[in-house]
């Protein structure tokens, strides 16, 4: 459900073959290092030619009871749900129940520009319909049950951000509306349609439309890291629908991907429609480059859950991971998984930290501003933990890695302080921003 687009990027990728021995032990060590240093909890799987060749589960599905996850532990997959919803819409098109060119005024006459917006525009985020999960108010009601009328009122009130089909911008509202369209044409709930059209035919035993998390069903709670794993709140699953309400496992996601790209869910022509990109958006798919190879897939995030899956058509290789707690960049994890899969070099990270006294942190405290960005960053401390908070954003803890150097792995942020000059340098994504203490 979270509004994000993560692409997998590496600068060098030479030819490799799965005929070589897959180094399971090295990938195990990489993931176990993340687990040991409280960087990742979740499950991972890789398949080749429709056969799962690697799976692993780490951390805890429930921290309070120290319950370990396994291959059938189920996670909320967030926006990966959009790939399922897109496939369902195209399947309905194949059954002559709808047309991609149909204007949504047929279903939702009260939405702004409804007579200009097509079902196709919803699928590739070109509708202009405002994304309700971007609103500040969303977090206040996201744990409350909402009816179709409630959600329609919210979407209608949100209005339009741009003229339909003039550009693309990610909006969960689009896929909530697509879910309602499916329910209207089949006269069944989204959950029933999903089960009937995809889950049962593919035998996805650990995939379903989510409800309240049930630990007895081997479902995972989700967490964020703040000097320890802190349990996250639960979005009420009446809200995300086909935009983000599906629960699954990496193994089931691989079975779904292999079936989708293998022509077992929709036709080859429909699949080509899903893969056709306009301003980086397909129908429920993104393209994910890995060196000279290209995958189609999607990322997901809801509450403390995050997920990623991709399928490489040329190599017939797919990967997926689901996480219920991360304190490290998902993109780096994905790159390591794919490097292992394609026999590329990758390093197991080290997490050597230095131990500072609480008084050592006093020299960094204050508000920092920059000519490079309107954001201000406030540095505070809680005992021996330094915390940074940018304007309008949540605070995040910093790990001390060297004298005057701190990092936040989850966002790939490194902060370098120069106390004598009252300056701070923020490094992220290959860019540097200079800040001065006010």
C-alpha cells in the first residue's frame, strides 16, 4: 500500500548460468548476518524453471513469544496484491465482462473526471485520482473498518491531482476502485473472486485475503526497529482490498509468478498488456533491471510488512521475499538475493558499531538546516541513542560507526558531523547534502 517504487540496480552483471552450483551457504550467511544484527525478519525464496531452489526464514513471526517463522509463515504482502488484481481484471476482460476502454462513470459517476477515466487508466496509475493513503488523516482511521460507501466518500472527496492520462502517479485509490468493479461484475466479494480465479486453480495453500492477524494460523505480526523490535499497528483489511490486502508466502508468490508468466492465469496477449510500460507503470507490474537482465514484478509495504517479487522471463527465474521487520534497505537485500541467484559477487555486510557514552552525543544535538533542501533535521538523544527527525517525518535511530559518523541502514542514510564547524553532511543514494547547525 505504501507509495514507493524500488528498482533493482547493479552496475556490472556478466553472463552466468544456473548450471553452476547455487551457493546456498553463502546466501544463508548473508541473511543470518542480517538476522543476528536485527536488520531483517522474514522469509525468502528463489525458483528456476518453476522449481523452488532456495528458501529460508529468519527472525521471529511473533517477537513476544519468540516464535520462529518457517516456509508456511504468512505475511501481508501490501501492494504486490496489485499484480493479482490486475490479472483478475484482465481475466474478466477475456470473459467479456468488461473492456479496458470502459469509462469508470459506468460504475462511479460521482468521481471527478469519471467520464474521462478508463479502467486502463486505473490499472497503470494514469487516472489522476488522488491517493487517499497519502493524506495525513489516513493514519488516524486506517485501523478502523470501512464500508464501500465509506471508501467511496473518501475517494470522491479526494478529487483529482491531474488530468486523466496526462501523466502517471501511483495511487492506491485506483486499485480499490478496481476491486469494487470486480465485485460489481461478478456479484461476489473480492475475496471470493480471488479464491475462485487464482488461489484454488493454482493451489496456493498459504495465500488468502487478509483479516485480523491470527498467530494460530502461522501468520506474522509486523514490527519496526527502535532500539529493539516494536510491534506495529494493524491496518483494517476492509480498506486496502485489491490494492494491498492479500496475505501470502514467498513460495506461493513464486508459484503465482511462474503461473502468471507461464500463461496459466491469463492469455499471452493479456500478459503483454500487463508488461507494457507507460512512464514506468504497467498493469500491476514494474520493470526491475538487474544488470543486463530484466524482471517484471512489484514491491509491497503495509504497516511494518514489506515485500518484493520479480520474474525474469528470459531466464525463467523468479525471486520473492516477505518481511515483517526490517532495519536495512530492501533494495540491498534484493540485490544480494539476485546476485546469489545469478552467480554474481556480493559481500556479506559488517555491522561494527562503536559504543558511545550519552555525554559524547551532546555535541551533535540541535536543529540543522540546509540550502540544498527545505527540510530541517532535528538531532536528539535518548540515553546512548542518537535520533534524527526531518521536518514532517518520523524520527529514526542512528548507529555510531566511527568518530562523528552515524548511519540508518533502513534508508541508506549516513550522517557525518563536524562539531567544531557546527556542520553535518547527509549522504544518501549517492548524493550529499550540507547542513549547518542553527
